[in-house]
């Protein structure tokens, strides 16, 4: 599965989060091009501050593989991961992160911080940014505009 195809899937999954008032972020975990997990944000749904799409998808991927080490995995997410999510990807030894839109206020894969390329840490993650950026940005802009009207 290509980056473009997997981001299309993440976008579709992320849109489902809007149904329960969550920010429409979707995440997909791939191993050898096959999807092993896919989730969307569930913070509002579950009242859990850690229920970001990336964390949920990483948990599901680890459970499906029976191993917390995801050394051959690619995490594809619509919005640049925050410090919590980038930290979880580092802890899981994820090989690669692909994201759509940067997050200048909370992004930890190059925008505000760059945990993925910090030589002081015991692991580095390859990052590909900007995949379907305009589509992701439009989805997020529409969501936040609808929230301001509430």
C-alpha cells in the first residue's frame, strides 16, 4: 500500500471521529504494506485524554502482533503527532511515520519539536510529511469552523 493510499484510509477513518465530537484524526499502522491497525480519535467519546488515534492504533497493532516492538511498522496519521504520540511511536520502535498536515502548535515530528530525529534518544524514526496535506487541512479546518459555531 502506498503512502497516498494509506493516507486516504486514515482520512476516511478520521472522519468517523466527528460523529462523537472528536477532532477528525485517523491513524493506520502498516507492516509490510498490510494494515494491522486503524483507529480515530476517541478522547470525547471515552473521556480519555490519551485516546489519540495514534496511541489507539499502536496499542491495537502491538496486541495483534503480540509484541510491543513495532520495528517494521509504519504509522500513517492525518495530523502530525504530538509529543505523547511521537513518544509512543519511539517507545514502540516504529520504523517510519507518515503524516498529512503539520501541527505548528503541538507537532513533535518537525514542526514544534522533532522527537523523531533527536540523537539523544535511543531510536530515530524516518518521517515523511505532507502526504495529502491539502485534504487533511481542509477536513480539520471544516471541523474547527463548525465547532466555533457551537
